[in-house]
C-alpha cells in the first residue's frame, strides 16, 4: 500500500480513503467517467473489470462488472446522484437504473477531487446503509482493496 494513502473509519457506517495524487483532478475525473479507462483500474488485481457502462449525469445509471481470478463475474449496478465535472461524483447502489430500487442497498460512494498545490486530493467516502454493511465491507478488505485500486488509478493517470 502506498504510504501516502490514508484509510479510516470515521463513523460506524462510513469508510474513507484519501490520498494526494500527482495529477490534475481532470485526469482523475476522466478515469472515473470514461468506461474504457475505468476498466483498467477499478478492481484490485488479480481481479479484473471486463466491462463498464456509464451514463454520467444525475439520475444516470452505471454497470461495472468485476471478475474474480476464476472468471466469475460480479455486476455492480448504480445510479449517479450528483455529478460536478472534475470535482465530485456521488453514486449509490440503492438503485439499479432510472430510480428502480435495488434488492439490497449497500452503500453510497462520494468521490471528490480537490486541487492541492498542483496535485489532487482524492477522497473516496463510502457511506453504508447499516453498521453491519460497513463491518462487512471492512472485512471484505476495503482498506487494502481500495488502497490497491488507488495505486492502480494513480499509475494509470500518469499515462493519460
């Protein structure tokens, strides 16, 4: 894990990752909003992201498919709640598309991209529907997995 990454659990339903990345926020935002780019960093290796469909606008849906090392696919559906170009993305899995509720809401992700001395303070704040969901996400490896994905993102944006 990159020593500059900081992960924490600020409350019983929230997990947080923040890091200063040596890239302009436009590149980080683009990586999260371009379906071809997001597939290159979204899953911690040896997992992969075989496909992504993104309709990046408030109310727009997304589908990001992760695949385990054995090829088993795990579709992740969500809806964008807030989109501020190059500054913030808020997406939730409470809906699968066009305000169609999901069977089991798990989390809302707020990504922020803030200028910091020519670099970007990248923050991923994950708020869960319950303490139990947050506990489960933490046990699934949030701190290690999201840190690794952020390493992958940081490496990738250098090439954009």
